[in-house]
């Protein structure tokens, strides 16, 4: 599968709510996940660490709605937009946010995911 | 200047319409520019080739409006969104389009720009 085929299959699974299955199928064993924030979760390496971060996020946010747009593809990378309406359990304050995911593909797997959203 | 400072200065210049000056100030001599299309302009290397592509684009599009949003920063990269209302001179058909620019910074300069937009 080339980048476009992987991007389309991956995003179809996300749009169907199958984020766990999409990660299991497409994340490379040595995937690197980069958040735009300091702290423990800024860089996660490997499927187990990335799954732990994802599990934490889903456990700590109440999701009212989530939409995924894309993919937009260029070379070995594709970009997706996520529109989220969530209440973080830490704050209890419902918020609407837009986030972009940039995915890098190598040998049929996602080797890097990098997220973009407003930061301080 | 770190990535955030460069991203902010660069985007402020774009928002002020100073795209030529922004490129002159921030593009690295060996910048690589990647379009999501086949053909001669898919990869441009170096400031002269990148400027020639930019000059071609501005010469061949009538711009009714252009908005730049961002930057969203993560590590050595930043993402911008461009909302364009243009008429390509080749087609004469006015169109509204959204495009994303992903910029990679090294040693205070932009070493890669990669554009994302809908493709066939």
C-alpha cells in the first residue's frame, strides 16, 4: 500500500470511530508520537507508549462530538483535521477545539504522528 | 530565534502581504519545497527555484482574497492555513480553496515547505 492508500484506509477507520483498530493496523512498532507541549507526553516512542497516551486521553475526556476531515496527501505524509467538542474531566469545562494530525508513512506503516493545535 | 519566534515573524509578514520579503528573510539557501502534484514543480530545491515557482503562481492567479491562519507549532515545524479566493488565468474559473503549509525550521531558517490541499 502506498501513502495515499494507507491514508485513505486509516482515515476511513478513524471516521468510523475505530481509532484503536486503526492504530493497531497501521502504527509501526517504532512509531514516534509528538505533542506540542512540554512534559511526559511530549514524545512517546513505540506502540505501547502511544496506546497508553491515547487510552489516557479517551479516559480523561468526555467526547460530545468528533469529526475527522482529510486526508490531504503530499509524498510520504498526510494531514488530517479533527474538530472536537469535548469536556476534559480535569477542568469540567466543555470546549470546542480544532487539531491537525500529520502522519508520516514508511514501508506501509505510520512511523510518526505529530499534532498541531494552539499553544500558549 | 527558535521555531516559535521564526513562525510568528514569518506569518506576521505573510499576513501583511510580504510574501517575497518573508521568503528572502527566512528561506534557507537549500530550502526544499514540495507540492502535492506530479510534474516539474513537485520538488523545487534552493531559493532561486522556490522564488521562480512563487513568481509563476502569483503571475498566473488573480487573487480576490487571501487569508493566513496560524502558526500552529510543534517542535521544529509549524503549520499554517491559507484560505484563498482566486481565479487561475489558465481556467478563468474563480475558486475558493483551502491549503495548508507545513514549514520545517533548522538553524533559524526554513529548510522545507510542504503544501497540502485536495488532490485527485
